[in-house]
C-alpha cells in the first residue's frame, strides 16, 4: 500500500493518523484533505499543511472494535 493510498483510506474512514516528517515532527490528527503534493491534517493545535515529500512515515491508528 502506497503512502498516498494509506492516507486516502484514513481520510475516507475518518481514522486518526500519525505522521512523522523529515524535520522530526510527529503529528497525530485527521486527514482533512489530500492532494498530490500536500496533506491537510487537523490536529489538537489547529490545521497543518504537510508536504507529501516531507513525510517519512504515516500510520493509521487502530480504533475501538478493530479486533
């Protein structure tokens, strides 16, 4: 699964994601918008635009009832 498809699936399922950037930031929030170049992430401190090229790792968090 590519990074883009993983983020798109998380957006469609309204799942929290954790993104680690190449600057060392670790952000957790909801994917609000996803383009070819950026991810718009809504998190506790507001909205952040993250360049796709700057993402080192992204993972969707498990939700209650996911077994």
